[in-house]
């Protein structure tokens, strides 16, 4: 099937569906200058091992290493801008085609692009919390203390260690994951974008949808189950999809 016919089929599935959602991963944000994990050559996985450096064990056993490995990279997400892929999904929601976006990303770019219903499965970098008293603070508090050499940063009220509200490896899944699983009940069509579908339990969510379409540069374990697979740039595909949906 040629490219335009695949776009038309995606558009048709979205038009026909009553409960349509998108599931996104790091690949939708690479065009915003944020490296993903697994793209060959540019993926973070080739430089660091997030399972080791961004884990609860790393935070507990060697908090200074944890903060030096991760904090500045997370802090930089604040200045990133949404690209045409994020903007296209926000438009599809605004036009009433999409009921919301379920994302594995922590970069907040869907909200910056104007998406209203967003479920963040792996947390975010707007806030942080005290690992002792659970008080919530702005993420900037981590950055300020880090830059002043207070590593690990501490809670101003109880002096417990602060931690980001990013879901680390070994953390339990947040409420947003269970909400997303619930809203996907009866989902007619799930548009999967920019994810290798290898990180569980997020990667189990496509099983909840009746039909799926996949937009991803590399192949995924769900390709054989999808109605449409488009191995092209997410920004381009999603913009073309908006054009195909008046
Ligand atoms: P991943 O495993 O790195 O997969 C990303 C996929 O996107 C790959 O299969 C790529 O082929 C594909 N891809 C890359 N660029 C494009 C593009 N322009 N168009 C289409 N496809 C593209 O990342 P996942 O999201 O699947 O893995 C889940 C992890 C990555 C989550 O825990 C995230 O928190 C984590 N992560 C998030 C960010 C972010 O917030 N932007 C960045 C890096 C990692």
C-alpha cells in the first residue's frame, strides 16, 4: 500500500471510531531535539543505561551519581518546543477526532502544543517531591539546589531527600497508568506514535484497543497486529493525517 493510501486508511479508522486515542513515546519528540532511548546512533541507550542510572536503586544507593547522570538532561526539557507532530495531535483533539493522548514522555510537549487530555504514564518534570514527607515542590527547586552544589537536593521543611516526579525504573506505576487503562476500555482505534513498544507495562496498552495503527521509524512487536503501519517521520505523517481529516 502506498503512503497516501495508508494515510487515508488511518484517517478512515479515526473517522469511524467513537473512542479514539493516541499513545505516544519518545519518537514524537526527537524532532524537538530530545533524544529517544533506542534510535541507533542518537538514542540515549548508547550513552547511558537508564535502567541503572534512572532507577530507585541508583537514587537510594548513590544519589549524587543519580543526580549528576540525570538532572541537567531533565532540566533541559523545560526549554524544548513542541513540533508538528505534537501540534497535529492537539488539532485532532480540538476537532473532536481524538479523545486524548496517553504518553510515555516526561517532556510536557503535548500540553505545550495545546492537548487538553493527557495521561502521563511515566511522570513529568514540572514538579518534584520529598521522598520522606511527600511534600510537593516545583522541579526548579531541584535545579537550584543542584546548581548551588546541594547534591542530593533536600526538602526545605524536613531535610529529607527530594526526588523528581519522574517514574523511575522499579517505581510503581502512577494513577495515570490505571486511568489510561480504564479510558482505553472500548477504544475503537489507538494511534500509536514514536514508541518501540518495549517498555512494560505501557507497552501492554495497545492490547486494550480494538484496532491499532502504528507510526514509527523502526519496527515494533505490534506491527503484525496493526491495521496500518507507517515507518516514516511522525511529524510529517501526523500533519498529513490532519490534512486528510477536515
Ligand atoms: P524508545 O524505546 O526510544 O522508542 C522510540 C521509537 O521512536 C523508536 O522505535 C524510533 O524508531 C522511533 N522514532 C524516533 N524518531 C522518530 C520520528 N521522528 N518519527 C517516528 N518514529 C521515530 O522510546 P519509548 O518511548 O518507546 O520508550 C519508553 C521510554 C523512553 C519512556 O520511559 C520514556 O520516559 C523514555 N524517554 C522519554 C523521552 C521524552 O520525554 N521525550 C525521551 C527519552 C526517553
